[in-house]
């Protein structure tokens, strides 16, 4: 299990960052199940 803690100046940017890290962690750790969907482009603050 991996826990991701993300912090940023806005909540949408924090959510985007945490999702991107979760997707990369899933890929690098060869996770089981479906990864989270790509959150799209980085939201502007």
C-alpha cells in the first residue's frame, strides 16, 4: 500500500497532483486492477 499526500495552492491542483502521482505509482509498482483515469491537463491556479 502506498499513501499519497499532496499539497498545493488550490484544491483542484492538489487533486490533480495526487491523481497523477497515484497513476505513476500504480504503473511503476505494477499495480493490480485498473489505474485511475487521467485527470487531463493541469488546472491553472
